[in-house]
C-alpha cells in the first residue's frame, strides 16, 4: 500500500510541480532579460542627461569655440580659457555620479577621468574607430553598450562637440563600466529571484500537502472497499469523506451504497426483506452475548405457517410467495423496537426478543399471531387466511444449538397438537 501511495503521489506531484518549476525558471529568464533591457535604457538616458548637462555647463563656464594653440606643445582652449588641465568639472561629475568622463578634441583624449593601471590619466590616446565613424564623422550622438576602453567594456554615450560655425570639433564621452551596470542589474534582480523561489516553494508546499491529503483519502476509500471485499460489512467510512462536495465525496457515497447493497444481498432474504438465516445466526449470537454480559433477558421463537404446502398446491407458488411476503411484513412490523425477525427457511421464521422475559415475549407473540389470523391474503378472486404455530423459549443458555433445538421441539409439539398456537 505504501508503495502504491508513493507511486500515485509522486506522479501527481511531478505533473504539477515540474511545470511550476519550469514556469518559475521562465519567469526568471524573461524577467531578468526584460529588466536588463530596461536597465540599459535607463543607463542610456542617465548618460545622455549627464552628457547634455555637462556640455551646457562647459559652454556656460567657458564661452567660445574650441581651438588648439601651439606649435609643438598643444593646449586646448575654449574661448579665451585654457582648459587643457581643467579637470575640476569632469572630476566633480565622477565624484557625484560615479561616471567616467572624457573630452576629445577631434579623436584625441584631452581631458579624462579614466586612469591606467599606474593611476595616470590616459590623455593623448585615440578614440575607437567605431566611435569616430558613428559620432565624429556623422555629427550625431551614439550609445554603445559594450565599448572597449583599454580592454574594459563600458556603457558609453558619445556626444559631438560643435563650434559656433557648426563644425564638429570633438566629442564628450560619459560612461559606466559594464561590470558596474551588471552588478546593479543583479542587485535589482535578486529580489525577483528570491520572490520567485519563495513563490515556487510555497505553491509546491501547498500542492504537496493537498495531494498528500488527497492520496491519503483515496487510500481510506481503498481500505474501506478492501474491508468490504473481505466480507467485513460493518466497517465504516470517514464522515469527512462523505461531507466532501467533489468526486471523492461521490465515490465515498457510492462505496457506502455498495456496502449497503451487499448488506441487503448477503444479510436479507430476497423475497421477504427479512434477515436471512446466515445473518439471523449472527444477530442471535450478538444478542445472546450482550444479554449474558449485561444480564438482560431475551427469548427466541421459531414459527411456521400452518398448511403452507396446501396453499402452494392449491393456488400455486406465486400465491405462496404473496403469503410469505404478507406474513413477513406483519412479523417485521410487530418486532420493530422489540427484536429481530428472520426468515429461517421456507415458511419457517425465527423471532429474537431483546430485553424481554418469557411472559412479555409471549404477550407480544400472541398479539402478532392474532394479526396473522386476521390478515386477508388477496390473490385473484381468492381471499386466503393462514395461521402460524410458534415454539417459544427463554434465553437461559449460551448454547445456540441447544436453544434452537428446544424452540424447534416446542414448534413440533405445537404442530402435532392442533397448530395455530404458541407453545412455551
């Protein structure tokens, strides 16, 4: 049973949790990709804004056109100011934003915050060819997501610098290292990863608990059916299963109906709906055991329809069956709340009186016999009356065979001595 439980449980969990994990992974992949694109756009906008603000600031602080002065040693002027070594503006930008800044005259770095391994500014070096082509030659700003500067990849924004005549004289670079941006992306994506993992864990836990309970209830139904299959018709099914408003509840009710049907088939006589001899023996044993345990009275009576063979021979077996059913109905009604009526075989019946002494049982049996005497069995144009003879005995022994034998002998005595009577 445990092996089967594990098998169905793991199948149910796999077809639910595996897709959940795949869905979670897809969320992480697409979410990370989307966030990376969004971050790239945000970085581009940020670099562009810093670049535009810095160009405006330079033009404001140093009005005039850019020009080189000197024959062998060049100085870069902006208007009347020599800005060749004016690092204060770009260093302030780096300090405030963490961005690297470079000012190019044509394709040559004149001012920069970028340093080499020795800590020296990398002035005098040339811009990459792709930058010259896309920015300096075209006169249009351009964003690069993987621009290499001294073997270090940067998110870079290059804006052209113009003189008053509209000519492109240089470029302004503002950038962040790719590693810095990636670190920011990872830091921002981390809560998403944690949230997805927690979500998957919580949902998986819920699914696991639900299916464990589901399988456990299936096994309860299986156990119930197994008990019924082995003949234990007194076993019970969990009330919680019967209260479910789903397929499991329907299966449980069907199993209970099956148990009831088997009860009827196994324990009841098909014609009269009374207990059959097998279940009658069982009931007698139960009542006898309980009576001796709790010192309660009980009695039994074996009765037989008088001249029943004559009814069958005269009117046919259909009429005989009608008489049996009518007699059984009277017996069942009379014994309700007082004990059990059993079809013992053929036209013979066993009555078990619970919590009643011999005198009380006799009085009830006398009333029952009067009802049978007064009963009209209508069959076609015939109205047939019958009587019965009973042998009554008090439950003074725990030997069922002996008790039944005594009752049967009294019945036989009654048959031999006039019938239509109660012998005690």
